[in-house]
């Protein structure tokens, strides 16, 4: 009787095993659920990779850029007013800086006077043409008068020659005295000289007429065509236009809409032409340079769509863009001191290549960005 187990111990054994079985069952259920969850996650990751992941390439190594507009004066002068400051929003046509216009106004007045003088000289040359034409007529009259004088001189010469011949023939017989013969000889010499003078007069009159004709032709060459076509008038007008253009350039206006940056000009400063004085960052035409790894670029092509987000607005604001270009080389390739990989201890480094993505102007207008901000870019390479 002493070796028999107590009834209480034999009855409690099955009851003590029940919690352990329940715990094991629960553990098994949790392990099953965990395994199913792991398989489900793995399945989802696999499906995402093959259905979505392979269609997109992403990077957080992307930055906002823009083709900024440099404000550069085109004339040299003293700054009179500066109407903008850094971070100020401006619109195309707004006045940024004014330069003292005193010198430019004087240059305009001087050019206007030269232009008026050129016009008057043209009118004077045209009026001179009538006088030169009248001189041609007068020189023609001089030729006619010289011809008449030559005819008279020729007649006197012929008469003196005949008289001298008669007296010379009579002198042999003694019918004519020596004094009379000498007088006839003198008269013949005088008539001969007068004939030579008359001939020279005709030549002089003809030369004067030629000179008058050449002067008239030269005058007509100067006044040929209208006043607007005259070279001297056109040159003076060009100088006047250039002076007016320089005067208009004393007012420097914004070329594009944007934000002022890098303003380095002050009132009273003497600025030189072609020296940048500030920069305008256009907020409505920005792009993103996304630096993708070389292994991600296999399917990237120009024209593909992209989705981008910025830390400035968070994930709630999504920008849409289009791939417009892929850089011709990595940043290290265009460095001042490019990497030299021809060494014995070379270690391969994955390179990145910039991909330019143009952003939607409408979205930029609603949520403006700034140059240099970081972006997350995802390109749909399956399109």
C-alpha cells in the first residue's frame, strides 16, 4: 500500500501538460504567421522589383539648377540709383540700375548737330549743282567768243601777210620805201601774235569748260539720290542712333522674370562696360541634374518622364519632369586634375553621370524652387 502513488499526483499530471501544449500551439501559429508574412513580403518585393522596380531608376543625388541671366552694363558710367536687392523678385522690364545720363545726353546733342550739318551740306551741294551747270554754259560762251576772236585774228593775219608780200615784191624795184616795208613787217608779226593768242584763248576756254563739267559731275555724284541715301547723311544718322542707344542703356532693366542674386553694385560706383553687376535666377525655367550611377543608365533615354520631390516641400509636393539630356562625361573626367587610374593600386569606383531633367513651369510657379536645392528623382525607364 505504501508504494502506490497518491491519487492527487496521478490526477494532476494531465492538467499540468495542457498549458504547455497550448503554448506550443500558439508558438507554432505565430511562427506560421511570421513565415507567411515573410513570404508575403518577399513576394511583394519580388513583384515590385519585376513589375515596378525594373521600370524605374531613382537617386537622391540630384540638385536644382537654372540658366541664370547676368546683368551687365553696356556702357561705362557712374551708378545713379540701385532699385533692387538680393532675394528680391523682379519681372522682365523692371528697372534695376540707372547710370548718370549726363555724358550720354551731351553725346546725343553733339550727334544731332553733326546730323543737321550733314543734311545742310547735302542741300548746299545740291544748290551748288545749279551754279556749276550755269558755269558750263558760261564756259561754252567763252569758247564761242574765243572762236570769233580767232576768226578776226585770222583775217588780220591774212591781210598782214598779203600786205607784207606785196611790199616785199615792190621793194625790189624801189617803189616802196624801207620804212613802209618795216611797218608791214611789224604789222604781220603783230597779226601773227594775235592769231596765236586767239588760238590759246580757244584752248583755255575749252579747258575751262571741261573743268566746269568735271566739277558739275563731282557735285552730282555727291547729291545723287535722295538725302536719306547720301553716305555722309547716313553716317551722321548712324552716329546719332548710336548715341541715343547709349543714352537708353543708362537704364538697365531685367531681361527675365526671377530673383536677384549676387548683387555687387552700389550708388556712386563707377562701373565699366561688360562687367557683371548682379545675377537674375529665373524661377520659371529650372532643371534638375540627377547624378545616376553608371549601372542605372542602361535604359535611360531622352524624352522619358520623371517624378521628383524636394526636401523644401516634402513628399506631399511631386514635380513632373522630362529627361532632356545626358552629360557627355562624369564630373571627375572634366575636373581640373582628372583622376589617374593607371596605377598599380587601382580600386574601381562606381561613377555617376549627370542626367538633366526639365521641370514643369506650371508646377514651378505653384511651388518655386531655388538653385542648389537637393531633389529625389525617379525616372520611368519602362515608357
